[in-house]
């Protein structure tokens, strides 16, 4: 025990027992640092995609951009056009909203300086004020939607991923053709598995939710189609 204490892996408590030492915490953090979000998330993304044979995206914040860092294609012949490494459209994509909604205001403002608010469809968000209102709704319910805001024939749901500090560093989304599944049907079928998958990845990144936190929304939740 003395050897472990000398290495700061354990420490003696006031009552004489031993507890975790700062050296062990450092080792655990180094172990976590060896794994990227993509590495940890991929098997869970594959499992989520296979549930209903849907496209699944992973996006992460890098500096002042949000970037697609992984994509799982469905087995069916219809596939969606998006590429790993490209920037996410901040005012349309569900993954962007799922990240932006939980950023500090100063950071969010800096990222939104890169948004051009181009109108693509009838449901596209076209101003910062409108987007901020939507992000407040996302923060309240814990997940985001893209209701045909870039391509009017596509809908998507996204959930945030947190790291060990509790910060939202990424998001995952499930994308579907409206001809296959409406927004309501997508919510009923995939929202809870999506939230569960995001929570699992967050836990593997070291996140430990506080017991006082609000329980994540369930698949029976309702939402405005923005």
C-alpha cells in the first residue's frame, strides 16, 4: 500500500482507510485521451444505423466550425449526400443545433458569425434571432430537429454528446427521407434509441450525469416543427 501511496495512486483518508489518489485520476485521464470521439462512438453509431437502416452522422466542434467527423451509410440503395470532413450548415443541420444550444453564449456567438442564413426551403431558419429561439427550445428538451430545412425531402433528429467535464463536444443524428418516415414517425421510432446512444457515448467519454439533472425526454415527447 505504501508503494501505491508513494506513486499517488491511493491516499490515506482521515479515518485510516484508503481512497483514490490524484495519480490514478491522471492515469485515467491519459487513458481517455488515447481515444477520440470517433473511435468511441463508431460501434454505437453502427448499431443505431442498423436499427432501422438509416444514415447516422457524428459531428464535432473544431475551433469555430462544426464538422462531420463520421457517417454510417444505410444498406439500402438510397443514400444521402454528405461527406466526412465538411463543415455543417449551422442554421439548418440538427447536429449543429444540438451542439450550439449548449455552448457558452460567447462561443455560440463566435460560431454563428460563420452562418450565412441562406434560405434553402420553406422551413429554413433565416436569421440569428430565429435560430436563437430554436436553440432555446433545443436546450430545454435536450435534442434537435432538422425539418427539411436544407433539403425539403429530408428530416433529422440529433442529440448532444458530453465529455468528462460535462461540456457538449459533439452530436449524433439520424437522417431519413420524408417519403419513408415523417418527422413524427421518426421521433416515435428513433428518438429514444438516439438519446440512449448519445448518453452511452457520453458516459464512455467520462461524463457522469448529476442525479439532480432532468430526466432526458422520451420518445413520447412532442415538439414544434421548426
